[in-house]
C-alpha cells in the first residue's frame, strides 16, 4: 500500500528529471501530497491498532485486565506482553488530548477504565517498594493481571508517576470545565496526588532512563517531572510545589553541553556515550506548550537549544546504511542513540516521528508569532535549511522567513515519508526497522509507535495540546536539591457517574481540589441561562463496509467541507468500526444556522476515489442553545 504511493512519488520525480529537473518547489509539493495521502490512510489504522492494545476489549488484548495498555502483542523475541507505566501514560495522554478535541463516549469509557486500573496498580507492592512510602510508584512495569512483575529489571524508573499525573490532569481539566468538578476531586485527585507527591520526594534521586538501560539522571525524566511539578503548583499544592518546580527547572539546565550545543541525555552516570539521544527530542515534544513560544529554559521545540540539539541528534544517525548518501537537512531514519546494540541498534518508528513532531511544533509557533529567530546556537540547524541564512530575526513578510518555513515543512514531512517507506504494507508499525534494509523488527504493533504517529499527524494539522504553563518560567540563580516527603494513600473512590457529557452554556459552581496538607478553593461565575450557540459541533456518522486501507471522507458545498474539492475533504475515523457495525464518524464545528449540501467519498489505498450515489445530501445546522448535533446515515 505505502510502497505504491512512494513509488508514484519517485516515478513522478524521475519523469520530471527526464523532461527537465524538477524545481525544489515541485519536489516539496509532490512530497506534501504524498504525505497527505499517507496520513489520511494511516490515521484510522493507527487509531484502530492502538485501541486494539487496550484491555479488556481490544482485539489484541484478550485476557488483559480492563484499562491496561499492553506495550505490544509480542509474547516472545521480544516479550512485551506487559503494561509499562510510562508507555501507558503517554498513550493515554494521546487519547485524552484526542478526546478533548472531539467528544467520544467510547474513548471516555477507556479513559475511565485506565484511571481505575492505575488506582489499583498504585497499591500493588513490587520489587521497587510499596505505596506506604511511595517507592512502589517507581516500578516500571506490571503483569497484565495487575500483579507485580518480580523478575530482574532496570528499576526504579521515575518518569512514570509524573507522566501519569500529566495524563490524568488533562482529563481532570476536561471534567472541571464541563461542570464535573466533584468527579475530578473525589476520583482523579487521589491518584494524581500520590504521583505528584512521588515527584516532590524523589525527583532528585537517580533512576533508570526511558530506555531502561542507564541508571543516572535522565533528561526525559527530569523534564517530565518539571511539567508535573508546574501543574501541581496550579492545583492546590503551593506549599510543596512552588518550592520544587523551580529547582527541577534549574537542574534541567545541567544537561545542556554549552561547548557542543546539544543536550546530554543522561548525566550523573558513566555510560560511555556521547549523550546524543532521541530521549531529548521526546522530552521537548512532550513538554510542548505553544504559549511558551521558543523558550530555551524549558527546551521548547522551536527554542535555539532544542533546534541545535535536533540537528546533532539527527546527524548522529547518518551512518545507518539506509541513510547512506542522504545529505544534512534531509530527513533520515532515527534510532535511540548511535551506540545502541539492542537488536543490533536500529531506527525506531516513534523516534523518527518525534523529529517530525518537533519540527511541526516549531512551525506552529513560528506562524503564531510571525517571525523566526536565528542565533549562533541554532545557526547550524537553519543553515541546513538555507545555506545562506545568517543570525537574525526574520519577519513573516520577508523572503528568508518564507524560505525557512517551506524548507522546515518539507524537512518535517520527510521524516513522515521515511516512516511511510518502511512501514509494513498493511500500515502496521513495529518498534524498529532494520538499519540495513528497512525491514520491520522487534516487537510488532508497538502501542507507542501508533501514539507517536497520531500526535505527529495532529501537530502537522495544526492541532496542538492544551497549555500547561501559567507563564514563562524563571530559572533560579542557584540550584538546590530541595525535596519534600509526601504522604500516600490508596485511591478507593473508583466509580464514575454516568452520562458525563459535554455541557452547553457557562460552567457554574465551585471547584475544590482536596489535598492531604492543603485545600484550595476557587469559584467561577454563576449562570443558569444559555446563549444561542454561534458554532455547533456536528457529528456525521456513516455506516459503510470498507476494505483495508480505505478512508471515508466528507466533502460539501461550504468552506468547512472543502467546497466540493476532494483534496480538501475531511477524513472520518474508523475507531469504532467492527464487522457488524461498520461505523465511520467525524465531528466538525460548523456555523449555527448554516445550510449546505454534501456527500461521502471513499479513497482507496491506491488513491482512486468513489462517490456515493446521487442526489446530494442536505443539512441545516441547528440554531439554538445546543452546541452539539448528530447526523446518522448509510452509504448509498
């Protein structure tokens, strides 16, 4: 499937080479159209396969406890038939962000099951310790019946609690904004509080990195703990976290190698490596906040330091055979770190996508602020995009800005095209692919690989995660290894009220976040009436049996539906598709009272298009207090 589209791209370029060398603009346009098609085709596959890896109803998750995420269905060579705290949190962070952008009751059920499962796991004593003093929260993985894994492993791993807190706080904020603050307080906060207390107590202790190999201080872990601490300081724990978060940020600066302009992924250890590691790129994208702009202190994706680091990490993988002959500034396959020997050290799909995501994040912020700044720190990165660029700030009205933006967009799409080239023909994403010939390797259907694709595709579409930082941070002049011992209590309130759907009008009442030491209460304005909605989120549901690789889209007579231009049609999701209920759906914000015509189309894996039969469908968006509506139909 993907080979065909890649071959078409290469064939088109070859043909133009015969007729006359294609311009850079033509090459970039071909690349973009090719990646557009891949994203449209792969998105429903990635979502479906990600959900297949969540117990107990997932298609790969038979016998797995409800709400647990399996790392991969692979049970041997390698055996990933376990649930990791870190991987699960990153997967559900992706799900919760998607849920926040488009209400989906099936995703909400999974989120609730995940929360219940994590509340139980927190109380399971394990080789890292127990909940009594919090040490057990650093246990990296568990069996899929929620029992402790007692075999030898790299433990503790201290990123999991922070990442789980970040994911759950995302759902807690959704609950509060829709008037369900009681659920956030009684069900979610006890789980979140345990994890944040762990961060406050153990952030400055060493542990194993996200690759589970190096025992020291990991950039990815410290960056995750900083974000958790910042969020905590906004949620009623000022006494503990106001003191902690700045010191975590101060320590984070220690990873920057000033002389060589990159981030050392692991310090306080003697691992014999350069420190150029995809760990650092993953940290940047998972702490992305567009409101922080290009902040260097938090290593935001478009910051001078993060861009310099990206170049050096990417270039460290140019020795792979499949990257041979590809020049700097052109996308390649990305592994973990150059010295890697696991499965002989190969590219990973999730790391290749992470580079694309960092670039998409940067592009979003550059567009938002209307300028690009180049300094001596980032100059080498930008000169890969345009060799003549010099240090300076380039406004969006300048030709240099346009050149850099176009080059950065093509560079980002290039990394997605690498994944397209080396993905399996059915769209499945394993953990790795061969550095020699690109063959998928190691664990099949890696859940994190699918999550990485979905977030990269979202950023490419300009869909960004919610802001987490209240303001740009200030790094203390001197660092202090401040830590605060916390208290830990089993989360026992694990049932959710029914029908917690999005509400219309103004959220009312009082939001209270309980704490073992402090309680913070804030009030919002009270209003019981609703104003007429200006925009309505309309969910279009279409029943249609499709073949593997098909994508159903909607196109119509208004701008939001592409004005009958099929290249601008909106893709539907197959996340709830089953053989007995072949449902495709999408939620689109539309202007209240607007009338239009539309149809569904089916885009095949080879790019061919088929329309449903005449006549055109017609619809008028409701004009009332309601902010949601639905249209159910079947293919004709």
